[in-house]
C-alpha cells in the first residue's frame, strides 16, 4: 500500500498504524529505534518534531520506505509509450 504524505500531521497516524500493524507497542518500537517511549509518543502526537535520522530509523524498523517523486504531472504525450501503446512511427 502506498501512502502519500504531503504535510507533517499525516506522519503521526501513519507511524501509529504501522507500529500497530507490526504488533509493536510504543515501548518496543522506541527500544528498537534507540529512543525513549515518551519520545515515541511525542513523535506520534507531534510528527513535525521528528528528525530525518529518527524518521529513517523508524521506517527501517517498520519496514517502510521513503519514495520521493514529483508532484507536477507530466504533460500529455511526454511519457514513453507503454506495452499497450504502440510507439508513434518515426518519420
């Protein structure tokens, strides 16, 4: 499942859901990341306070990945043809 995050407030619920899906308490996840349980709670409640280092450590433990992409849609006709679309003839 892909989850697009565009504002920090979306990170808290994502972390909490991923933690619960992994069957981890805040205490166990915090232990694996090397932070305190109170810091883990604070990050879920105030995700804007999460450092990049902490975010990457959390994602590693929760088996999540960060994918960076452009939010700007490609202009029509600028993408390469897919297997279902024949390539236009070259003149």
